[in-house]
């Protein structure tokens, strides 16, 4: 007969195995929630490339998936002969800000900055939101260290958990009082004990630096390789003086290709919608050429047939 001790050990091993399986299932399901499960397709049935600078190149659609992708969280990049061309709905792109700790670039809407902060340090990383660049302790809008995020001195903030980033207008919050300041860190995340992960709240902040008001949302504590303390956020103008970075000719330039959104709701790419991709006063293909098409959503590459021969 099996002794009581052996039964206990066997029971413990079985429970451990079941626990490992359960943990693996949870992690797998968690991974499925990142980015989108949509799969994109490319069609060149209407293309007619020439030596003009405004040719129709191809169409984009989804062959499967039901997610509607916000343009503020999307990037569309074409590649040809080791050259990259970023496509937007707004006709503007930014020169990527690549400092030691901060990376920023315009999303496909041509209005929203996607920002990545390397906060893996006890020392704070400082961001000047208006200029969209790394700053200093004496002149910053936000500062980051690990999970800690603080507003800068004399910067005020408020938040809403009710209105999505893309649809939030200043009129929605102009009667609210500013409850956030530099005294306490922002309450921007929850801790998921089941998978031991930092998860950004679906919360939109409005911050006022004294001249301009911005809306921003924190997206993730992890980068595309799942490295922690890599905070990503989106930022857009909402009221006040113009967004300095969007009016800086050293940072902003016309996009080489443009996305024609046929839906009146131009804040997102609907799952059943076709997007037309055209040259934007820039010659990408003067004759038949092969293009690599890469689409990113929330920083994660979207699956699809990425190569197309444009005729």
C-alpha cells in the first residue's frame, strides 16, 4: 500500500502540474489580448503607377477579424529598396525623436504622438510634451521612473474613465476641476495578480501646462518584446496654444503616402472598410515595383500578406 507521505507527495505533484497548466492557459489568453487579431489583405486591382507623384498604389482591408483600429494607435509603413515611407490619413509625419530614453513618432492620424519611455532606472526620465522631446528636471511636463509617473511643477491634470481618447473633446471636461498635480504620482495602472502584470487603466488624462492642454493615455508597461518598465502612451492636443511639436518644421514633414479613409468616421479603420493608399506628392513607384507593407497596432505588428507587386 502507498504510504500517507507518498500520497501527499503525489497529490502535491498533481496539483503543481494542474497549476502550471492553468497558469499557461491564463498567459496564453492574456497574450491574445495584445494588439489585434485582425489579418490584413492587400489588393492592387486599381493601381496604375506612372511617373506622376499621386498614383494610387493599392487597397488595404481585413480578410478576417472584427476589431476597429483607432488611427491614433496605428502605423502603416511601406518599404522599397531599403527606404521606408510612412503613410497617414492626415498627410503629416514626424521625424522620430530618438533620445537616450524617449522615442516618439506621429501615428497614422497625423495628429497623435506615440511615445515610448525607457523608465528602467531609479533616476527619473523627463518629458517635455509640448516639444515632444526629452527634457530636464527644471523644465518638464511629465517624469517617469519604473511605475512612478508624476506631473511637472505647475502642471495640472484631471482624468476620465468614461470617454475614449479618440472622441474626447475639451467641451466634455471643461467644467471639471483639475485634481492632479506634482505632489502625488498618477494612478495610471492596476496590478493583475493572476498573471503578475502591470496593466494600464483605460483612463484618459487631460493635462494643462499653463498654455496648452493635451489629452493622453498610458497604453502599456511593456514593449513589443515584453520588456518591463518600457512605458508607452499617446498624446494629442485638445485646447489652448498650438502643439509646438506639430508646428516645428524640423520635426514635422509631409508624409510620402496618404491613407484615404472612405468612412466619415476618420478616427478609426473599421474592420469592414477598405482603405486606399496613394502617393502624396512623392514618387514611390514610377513603374512596376515590389513593396513591403507593415502595419502596427498598439506597437504590435499586425498579421497579413505583407508583400505586393504594384503594376
